[in-house]
C-alpha cells in the first residue's frame, strides 16, 4: 500500500471492526472506498456485504457477552434487539430471521421485542 503507513495502521481497527478488507489503492474497484492522507491515496477499503455485516455484529455481541446470545435471559435478549435495531440490523433482508436464530427465539418474539421498544 502507498501513502502514510501510520495512517493505514490507524484506520485498520475500524476497517476490521466493520469487516472490511484493506487493499492497495490501485486495486480498488468501483464500489471500494479509497482513503487519502495528505493528498495521496493511502489505502482502499472493500466494504463487506450487508448480510455479512450482520453476522459479524452478532459474533461481536456474543464475544462481548461472553456466551452465545441464545443463552441470555429475556431482558438481555431484548437489549440485544434494541441495540441491533439502532444499528439498522432489521433493514437487511432476512435480518429478523437471522437475529431470531442467533437468539434462539422465533421471528414472532423478535417482532414482539421490537414492538415493545417502539411503544416505550
């Protein structure tokens, strides 16, 4: 990669957190994001597909909780749904089904959690 290596090192944790891939700017495709530092293209970022992002978010939440999301109690599952809604997880195709599966509940239960949150 070209550009300022400290800049590339600085953005790497963010790229990793979103599930992106870093590549040299000259290998960027039309959907990649090229980041420049001091007027020089430093790195290109290939963003993940939205569905992959949801899986990555769920895996990160499991790591943060220290247990499978399906093992959480009802209140904790409701908190997970609230967090995921704030992050746009339910705008992804099959988002409700994916989350329901991760939580070990039905789609109906996820919709109930969402409705409960909207009523509050």
